[in-house]
C-alpha cells in the first residue's frame, strides 16, 4: 500500500511539472537582486524600481531583460540562457501539447508565485486575448526554476531567483504589468528566409510586426487583437515611416537570400531545447541542475528538415550539431523563379498581413 501511494505521489508531481503548486512558505521570494546586476543597472543609468520588459527566443534559448531609462526608452540590460523549454517552434494551441507559448503576454503582481514547487515562478498569462479568440486551451504556463519543462521556460533556481527579484522590484516601483514577448527565434532576415515555408510563417510575420515596432521605437507596444491577428499601435507619422522602412529593408534581404539559394527548412526537436552553454558543458547530464526533463531529447539537438518549393516535406537526414544551429550551405541554385516571385509577393505584403 505504501509503495502504491509513493508511486501515485511521484506521478502527480510529474504531471504537474509546470503547474503553480503551492508549497510551504519560504523566504526565497525576498532574496535581493544580486549586487553585480544592481551595479550593471547603475552603469546603464537605471534603477531597480524602473520598469522592465522581457523577450524570449526559443531557437536561441534566451530571455532578454530590458530596462526603461529616464528618456522613456528601453535598453537591453542582460540576457539569460534558458535551461529548458519543451515542444517545437510554434505557438501553444491546446492543453497538454508541451508547447511553450509564442506571442505577447502580460505578467502582473498576481502572476507571481513565491511558493512554487519549482523554486519560484511567474505566470505568463496564457491564454491571452489572442489565444482565446482562436479557442486555444491550457494554463499554468510559467517562467520558473529547475531545468524541467512541460510547456514552460525553465531557467534554473539561481536565474529565476534573480529574475523574480527584478520583477518584484519593478512592481514595487509602480509598474502594473510587465510585457513578455515570446518568439520562435530572433526575427532576422536569415531566420525568416530559412523558415519561409513553415506552416507558422504567417503568424511569425505577425509577431515580427510587434518586434519591429519595439526595436525602432524602444518603447513598449500597445497590443490588441483584431480579425485573428495581433495589432499594434501605429504611432506618429515619423514612427510609422521608420517601421515601414525597416520592414521593407528586411523583406529585400529575405528576397535576396532566397534568390541566392538559401534553403527553406524546418527545425524538428525531439522535445524542445536548451541554451548551448548548458549543452556544451554537459551540465544537462546531471551536474547540479536537479531534475532535467527528457535529457535524451536534448542530447541529439534538433533535426534540420528540408522543405521543397512544392510537394511534401522531405527529411534532410541531418541533425544540427550540439554546439548550436549551423545553417546548411546550399548545394546549388535555390528554388525556381516562380518560387522566388511568390516569396517576394509574400514579404512585400507582410505589413498588410496578406498572404
């Protein structure tokens, strides 16, 4: 009977890996921001009380922390490596799919869990208005400690302690919500060219609109939902023009990459990934991180899948090296002229959200 009960408790814990469980109260949520991070803030001319914004990238397995300065613009303060995320590139659509969300989310004071079963955590607020408009399901999508993920961003206990303290102090300074931007990868022309035939490309182009506005203005973007898309504040005429020029330049670079033979690919993960700093040192094998979810899925790295211009997806039979994703050099001219023209039209229409 005791053995049965023990197994039942173990199963319950496994199934709730990303849930916001309430454990015995501790004082870990009161840990101060590390002195080195406070010193870095000082060199940037910002304080612990100033507002923050975060940006996550699955493929690169990183979370950026941005701080707002006296001029009202955000500047990058620090980049943290992710110890674990699960699923594939692409949005979360349903409960149990192991997908980490992609989109624009809001972390509020009510999102903070000082008694998390995963050291400390804060809830991203999935599903947001956009997700609900599409009937997406799921809950308890977190940024938390440990190195185990079932749809969350696991950061290790040490890193979540620092992030939690930074968010806590921003709230204490008066910030009411922290915008959390979650992307499949950095929105570079190279990534867009390589992933141009992924089924999620229209959604990712929509995310890029918000990314572009943030990078041009340095300001947090107002985000809404209309007609199954994210919509963003247009800003004044000068801002709108600067954003349009950036988008047009990126589109030209994408078209040039396609014309030069950059292959269309998909990355297929066994079950998510982690930052190369953890993989390279083989820490995921058990070097002080505690439980690591599905380490065998991390060891292989993602498979690179070639996507032809027409017809079914073909396996390229190649895995990316463990030390990071390396773009495969094209064997010859890329795509047909019709394919290049089709892509030129797609990216030219990206700002209007047209296919």
